[in-house]
């Protein structure tokens, strides 16, 4: 069941260095929100605070609130492991588990979190692979190793793995940057289908991709080198790309910097 | 019938005799290194015989130096300085390789030739019970059992301890405790085996424990743990961090990530490390002498009574000094080397079997 995210006054640090400052925004359920901005402005850092992966980095620290349907992910007594079961993530480079078969990869999130019968698992794996548009290509070789697929297929496998646990939100950190245009198109189509079921947040370097895929877009920027990243503007994608309110957004969109 | 003369071939023609310009130069023939080697050996042997030296090592050294000098000079004359230096470097690498490998090959060859004289089924299945030094009988069975049991017990204790220590150091340890553990593990890697033996001996004397296979196994454990920790640490560090992140992002707790994702990915290398550690301790003699006492009889119980072990047996037989005992010592040495070699092959086999597969 897709949920809504409300972020209030979020700061994230690496040790004593502040990476992002005072971010407040809302991510609507069952929609795709894109984060765009120049390199190093903190988009990926911000994304990782949404599923409490930022604190896995040594020295990573977060201040502020992230509310998932009004429940604070950073509240006292909240277990990060539970948060990550609810907010899934797909990474920039496909990373299927090398010692596991395709079936085991998709089932990993389920198997390692509870006990399921083989028949239940088969159904869920099939449903997830179909949801990731990979079923037809791998249904005959489910017990072959996951690392034997092409780059685009591996990334779709990682997406299947992430959606198999039925998260409420799916975070995608530049999912297509390591892929060729055909695979990118396949994944963008997939995102269009997945947004019916999940809330999706996607970080992308590619502005055209953000324009194609997202409903709302958020533009991040640094005020100067070494300063923390900030949220400059967030709005409907069409507005951002045709008539943005802030000059910096206009400059970035039209390629005057970036 | 139409001809195809209407297709013009306007490609520029390359003359069959390309001009020789500033890019080409003379070169020595392909067989020149062998030629130099033959000439150098002939000269070297000739000079040594003339000077009255009879050691093959001296002949070898002189021939090697002559080979290096000859190839450098000839290449400088025929080709140029750079080629000469290149050839010199290649030659030095080859000579060093031979210098390193020839003694090993010689050792192996000698052991096989001397050891196989006495090695047979009888040798492997009988002990030295009731056999006097000069007799051409007796076997290594008691020593084999001793080695297998002592090494086995040491592995059962050291492998899990080493593995868990390495997991702590790589996955969890960040502070002063981790630094202290790393430091002490590094120190332990250099402990001489007799010191480990003395340590266990002092405990035995204070607690009044009798020598037994178990005591030897404990000393071997002390020697084995640092090796396992170090190699496991390196293998765990080789697992890419993105795998850990992928697993954590699925909501899998950290300990389960380590158990089900990190360790299986590294298991090939870890097994190899453990096998190599076993191979190292299989040949330790000093602690066994101190702690296990040695025996001529078969003792299958490592917790009680003196045992023997293969390295100890070799030393024992050497001390006896008879022809028959020398034969037995060589044969036991062959058994020990074969044991280590088999372990090595098994380790490689496991590493290959468990390696992350990339088949389609």
C-alpha cells in the first residue's frame, strides 16, 4: 500500500561535515517524484535518509523528521531494519547476490525475514518478476546464477527483488545510469507501471528522464562548493521544466550550469 | 553474360616492397637466448674445470653471469641499448626464477625418489611397536593418526575462533578494541612454534596435566589462529560493499547479512586460507616434542597418553641413525608432503566450486 512521505527540517551529516541542510517537502503517494540537481548537491544523500541507509555509512548522522503516513521514521524506538522493509531501494549499479540463483535473489528479502513455504515463495517470485517485466526472459532458468544476466536484466532483477517484499515506497538511486538506452527505456516503462502500486522516488542525472518519467520534480543545489545542499524548488514536472519559479532552476534546466 | 568490369577498384595500391625507412632496424634471431645460454654454459663449465672448481653450484653461477653479460653485449652491438636493457631485465627474471625453482624441484625429486623406496601399504598401516632401529620394518601409522588427530582438533578450535574474530574486525570493530585485536593478531603471526609449545607446557606443569595429543593440538591452535584471522579478513574485505548495502536495504538485519550474503560470497577464499593454515601446522615439530612426548605405539585417544606425529617421527628416525631408519624418515617425509599437497588441491577445488558462478 503506497504511503505518503513528509519531510521536515532534515539535515544530514558525514561526521562533522553537513551534507544537506533544512529540507522540507512532501512526496505524494502513488506518484513518481524525481530529484534533480548538479553533481555533489546531496540528492543521493537525501534519498538514503529516507530509508535510514545514511546511518550505515561510518559517521552518518541525521537530524529532522521523516514521516511515513504520519509515523516518524527517526522516532525513538523505531528499528531501522523495520523501516528498510517498508522503504525499499534500488541502487545505481545492479548488485544481485552472486552466490544465489535468480529465484533465490528475488526471494532473498522474504526468506531472510521470515519463513515461507516453497509454494508461497514461487508465487511471490513469479509475481515480482512479472511486475519487473523480467518473467518471460528468465522463467526457464530460475535456478541459474543471478550474475549471468545482462546489465539491464540484472537491474530489473534488483527491482523484482525490491518489490517482492511489498514495500510502501520504492527509492531508486540513478537506476539507469549504468545501462544502455534500450534497457533504460524498459526500466522507465516499468516505473510507469509500478507507480500504480508504490510511491516512487527517483534520483537522476538525466533531466530528460526526469521529464519523461516523473509527476513531480524537486531541484537541489549547492550555494557554493563545500556548502551543504538545499532544496531549491519542488513542483509539478511540467511546471518545473517549462516555467520554474526560481532563477537557479531555470539556469539548470536550460543547461547554463550543471 | 555480363562481365563485372564496370565496378571500379580505386583503392590505392600498396607496393609489394615497402620502403625501409627510419622505423626498422636489425634484430637478433629468435633463437639467440638459447644460443647465448649454450655458449655461456660451455664457457662457464670450461672456465670452472680449468680453475679446478668442482661444485655444480659454482658452474651454475658462472654460467649465469656469463649468460647475462653475453646477451647484454651482443644485443647492444647488434640492436641498441634499449633492447639490450630489455633483454637483460628479462634474463635476470628468468635466472632468478630458475634459482628459486631448481632447489624446490630438487627437494621434491629427492623426497619422492628416496621416500618411495620404503613407502607401501604396510608402511602406512603399521606402527613401530616392537621394532628396533636397524630393522627394515615398522611403519608410520601411529604418527599418521597422531598428526591427523592433533591437526583435526586444532582446526576445529582455531577455524571458528579465527573466522569470528575476522568477522568482528571487518564488520563491527571500529574503535580501540579492534585496533588492539589487530595488533595482537599481527604479533601472534610471528610467534615461534617452540614458544607456543613452552606456553602450553608451562600450563601443563602448573596444572599437573600429562602429555597428550590434546596438548599438542592446543599449541597448534595458537599457531593457527592468526593465520586464519588474517586470511579471512582479507577475503571479507574483498566482498564488495554494495552487496552488504543491497541486503541491508531489503530490511535484512546485519548479522543475517553477514551470515547469508557476505560469508557465502567469501567462503571459497576462506576455505583456502584455512587449508593453508592446516598445511602450515601439519609440519610443526617443536611443540609436539615438548607436549606430546612421542610414542612408538598406536594411540587413538588424543585426550590421554602420549602420541606421535609425522614431523616428530621423521626427527626420531633421523636420530636413530641407521640405514633402515633413514629410509623410514624419507618415506614419512614423502607422506607429509603428500598430505600437504592433497590439502592444497582440495582447497583449490573447493575455492573453484564455491566461487560465485557466472554461467548463463
